[in-house]
């Protein structure tokens, strides 16, 4: 077993193990509230509290199943594109928020505040909040490492080439769109004010999240551009594919969540929610990011070595 494959398998098991405490905590919350042994979250009725946590239990269970599918033999027998798509979006979302989770944990610990990572109970004990944070961090890192290893095992011919061996010669339009979005976010992350409607709402966490989004957008765009070049480059093909997958997934998943939130704030104008960015500009950038992420995925699906051109199905269709 190659080193890369061993790392991927260990990461997959680690991801499943890391999110398991979150699953158990949520189960105890539901069972405890139904039996009257645990408090209900502030502002929730019993029904809404149970429903919310039941949904998160399902999400955690799906995450565990996905992580195991990337490392267990049965994961090679399930349909390829649904598994890859779920892992792509899940990994893209998690790699976007990992630095935020780490920073939040560090800042809360430095201030001595009670962690509240669950997002649904202000009275959450500190140890539960820390355990949930560690679980999300472990899940994100595990999927980020196990997904490329899974793809390499399932479609090895795609990962054996080098940059410049692709059948493509033109740089995909999605790479240009991703680069524009990434540069706009980078401008905001380094302190740019053009397009910022409420500078007072910018805080350290907002700068970090914006900077992380910019990094993945630019890294993914650069990887797609390099893969499309007709002349060889001394860059491992699997590294470019990994950056392309993570970058495109980050664009699609993160902005796919932020776009409806931005539209809701723009239309409903809730009194207790104010976003730093101009809502129109933010919505346009998020829409462009979603479209670019999907376009980059399409480019990656068609990315294959010259030697396999026309010889069979592409990446996700086997």
C-alpha cells in the first residue's frame, strides 16, 4: 500500500472517529430532553429542539458513513459520482471553516469564555463545545486527505499523468471567474473598503473567513489553469487535482450557503443581522463562486491523461 493511500485511509477513519462524539452528544440531548433529564435550548420549544438536533444527528451520521465509504471496500462498489459529489461539497465546506473553528476555539479559550460551537444552546458546557470543535476540525482534515486518496484508488489513470498531459488546451472559463472572485475576496481580506457597506461589522473572524475563501479560490483557479496547459510542468498531477477539487468544492459549498443567506438579509432586512459587504456585490460574488465551482468540477471530470483520451468514461462516470 502506497504512503498516500495509507495516509488517506487513516484520515478517513480519523474523520469518522472525530465526529462520533458530536453524534453522541446530540443523541444525549434529544433523549435527555424527551425524558426531562436535560434542558431545552433557550428560545426553543421541545418539538423544535428535538427536530433541530435530530437533523444534526442525521448530518453527523451521514458524515461518518461518507468518511467510511472513502476507506472501506464497499465504498468502491457504490455509484461513483454521488459519493464523489457528497465528499466534494462536504470537504469544500469544511476546509473553508476549519481556520474559523480553530481561531474561535483559541479566542474563546484565551478569554475564558464558554464554548458554544453547537450554535443552538448558549448554556453548553465548555467541554462539550471544545469536543464539538475538535470533531469538526478532525472531520474536515480527514475528508480533505481521504477524498484525494479515494479518487486515486478508484480512477488511478487520472492521477498517473503529469501537468501538461491533459487533452485540454484552452484554460476553462471557470478558472478566470474563480480568480476574479478570489482577488475580490483577497482585496477585502487585506483591508480594502470598496464594496464594504458596514466597516464596523468587520472583525477578525470575518477577515479570516474572507481570506480563506480567497486562498481556495485562487489555489483552485491556478490548479485548473495549470492542468489545462498544453506544455508539461514539473508539478505532480495528483497535487493539482487535489487543489482543484478542494478549491472548487470550497467555492461551490461555501458560497452555496452564503448566497441564500445574503439574499435573505437583502430581502427581509432583519434588524439583528448586518453583513459588512454591500449585499448586491456580495450576492454577485457568491453567485459567480457557485457557478465557477461547478464549472471547475466539470473541468476536473473531463481531466484525463492524453493516453486515455477517447478510451472510455471520464472521472466520475465509472
